[in-house]
C-alpha cells in the first residue's frame, strides 16, 4: 500500500544550464533554431532543482541521441 502512495507523488525536476537576460521584444523576434547565449561555459556544472528547490549540481551527458544529467554533488541546506 505504501508503494502505491509513493507512485502517486509528483516531483518536477528542472535543470538550469545557464542564464541570459534579454528584452521580451528580442525574445519574441526569435524563430525556431535561434541560439540564446548563456552566462555559462561548457565545462560549468548545471543546477538541478526538485520542485523549485536546489538539490544538486551536475554535468550534462550526451549518450547517442539522448541528453541527460550526471549528478556530481548533492546540496545540503548549508551549501546553498
């Protein structure tokens, strides 16, 4: 019975690669395939959030045609 309850819990996972600031008008002008410059380099760690709470840092992994995240360190409340 406990397993069924756990299977119904929803967690939203978000991975942030970097950030960019731009005016909305510039964003609206962008078309499919447009590139947005981020403030991160390819060797930088990404930020992993669960329900908008920072939980870990990681590296982007590409395996075949799939993109994933490898967790490099977990965050405690004191590390944030």
